[in-house]
C-alpha cells in the first residue's frame, strides 16, 4: 500500500516479492478486491456485542461544508461516509501539512533533498486521500522535480507554495465558519453516572488495544459527560486519539474519569 502509483513502481514492488500492490489514494472497492484475492476465509467467530450507544449526535449530522478544491464525494467514500472523521482529518491537514512549503524550503537550504522529497510525498498522499485534488497534483509535480525527473525544483516549489497556501486558508476558514454556525451542545438529559462510566470503560479498552474504533467511541464519551466535563479536556483527548497517541489519550481519559466522578457527585448532592 503506497503513494507510488506509477506502473514501474508497481512492478518494482512485485519484483521485490510483494503479493500485490495498492496505490494511494485508496479506493475502498479496489482495496477489498485486492485483499480478497489473497485472504483465506476463516470460520466465523462469535463477536461480543457492543454496548448500545444512545444520545449521540449522528455522524451524518456533523457540519461538513462544500470546500473549493475538494472532491467531497470521493473523499467521503474513502472514509466510509464518516463525516466526523473526515472533518477531523481536514483539520489535521491544516495543522500538520499547512507549513509544508516552508519545511521543504528549509530542507533544501540545508542540502537535505531527500527530506524535501519525503515531505512532498507525504502531502501528495494525504491530499489524495482527502480529495484535495489540486494540492495532490502540484505535490506530485514537486516530488518528481525533487527526484530529478521532470521540471525545475524552484518553479515547482513556487507553484506548490501558492496552491497549498490558498487551499489551507480556504479549508481553515470553511471549518471555522461551519463550526460557529453550529449551536453549542446542550445536555438535555440529567447526567447518568453509570452510562458515563460505561462509555469511559469501553473507550479505555479500545485505547489499550490501540483500536481504531476509539475515535467513534470517543463520541459516546463526549455525549455522556456533557455538562460535567469542560470542553478543553475533551478537545485534548480528541486530539491525542486523532494523532494515534493512545498512551497520552489514556492519561487524559483518566483525568476525565476523575472529573466526571467528582462533578457527578457534586451534581448529585445539589
């Protein structure tokens, strides 16, 4: 699974002994079809039923604006329609790849062309997965130039910086505007300590197992503790989960559990 999509790259992988080759941006149908060519079916196993989740804002209710330069339908297909996840990924793109042009310039000034190429390659892959088509195109052009393939590095870098800068600003503004259009979450039901504890316990198990379902489980925790845990604590936990820093997320979840228990007790006494 690689962002190298050229025919010669595919053949190089196969010659090296790989079973197959799937290029990014990932097309889910192609990925599953490729896996099914090699996967051997196993007997079905009984799966422990998941805890029912109630009073959670549905993923399809998450505000997701139309943004110029983004193929939204294509991008949502790659995240199985999970609008909440996609919105988070857009925010991460702005935060983590937004300064890529400056990072590449710095790498080139220090003589580290390999680092510059790697940064361009990363932006190309992330932009492709998120449906940010023009950024993907200019990042690919810059990567080729840095590799000594096509065009001049300086020209490709100027184009990359211009397109990237504009796109990051457009995404950031769209996310901010859509966020301010949404009313703050209001807890309509009394705090349920048992439900909150169950949601926290489930998320803790997923984090300890480094399970990707932790992002979805976080939503149930967020809903269950609304009104007794302040937003900065939840934002910090969400950021750690999105960064796949599960150790840090466990520490923050423990803090939230303590706050939840303390504030819950205070609400009960009141």
